[in-house]
C-alpha cells in the first residue's frame, strides 16, 4: 500500500490567497483526520471524518478553514483567505474501525503564508 | 479530562546508552496507548501500541514500553541508543472527549544522540 498521500508537499502563498491541501487515505480506512503542527502549539487535531461524514470539527480554528470529503479516497482542507499565522505543517492521517485506533500519517504539507 | 504529559521536551543521551522517554496519562477508562516517532520533515510513524493484554509492549527499532496502571505511565525505553534514533517522540492516548473519540497527543520529546 502506498500509505497516506498528501499534496502538495510544500506550498508558499501570499496572504489573502486561497489554499487547498489534498489527501488520499489508505484504501479501506474509514476514518480520516486533519492535523496542524506548529512549534508553538504542537500537534492539533482540526477535524475528522467517518465514512466521509465530518464527526468533530471543534479544532477548526475559524471560518476561514473548511474541509470536505466527497468520497472515501479523497479529502481537502481549504483556507480562504490565508493569513501568515496559518503557516504550519498540515498532516492528514487515516485509521480503520475506530477513531481511537492507530493512525497512519501522511508526509505532511508545509504551508508558508507570506 | 483525559490528557498526556511527556516529561522533558529534550532528552540527550550518548550513543549506546539507555533511552528513557517518560509519558504519563490521565484517563477515566482503560486506555489505548501509543508511541509515535517523527523524523525530520516526515509524518508521524507508529512505534508501538498498548490495547489490552501483556503490559510490556515491543515495537519497531528495538523500542519497548510498559503500561503501568498504578502509575498511569507508559514510558518508552531502548537499551542502547543509535544515532539513527534521533527524532521527536510523541506519546498518545485514545480518549473520549467532547462527544467523540480521538487520539490525544503529548507535546513531544526530542531525542538527541551524542556520538
């Protein structure tokens, strides 16, 4: 299995622009998670899906952030408009059967907002 | 509320020395516990996990951890450090919070290995 796939690996954009991060979970996994990692705040859960349905979005920082999962093999995290404080590494992870089970992480997208 | 505490944001050991990374958790129910490793510019990778059964859990790369319920601890050890072990290590507990299950991660411990 190819593991969790994220694209792009690096994104540099200017403040105010729309940013879309993409994730393909491991085939057969029914849970998908979006995390953000920064030096100051560590690893934060933003949102997670079960069978393509958002279950908990309490970690989404504000309305500028949105996430979708149109099918079992694809999810997006969108930031519109982006701000410098959104600069971070964004990870996607997936798991099977239970949200508390081990999660498999993608390589991350390093976002820099100028 | 469930939480995970990792003592020491940085741990430095000599190559060949014992590695001990500490993790304490709070949980009102028997937990699932995990250790993940993150190498530079990579995602988190599962080292080992405890769900039920034997309290001494062996993982990849010679690491192991022991679940001690009385101490609410899940410390990670390796008898002899290797240069390639230099990375950041995260302890996590599976917890029911805010009406849903999630993994709660500790703040991480960066392991430095001196030649």
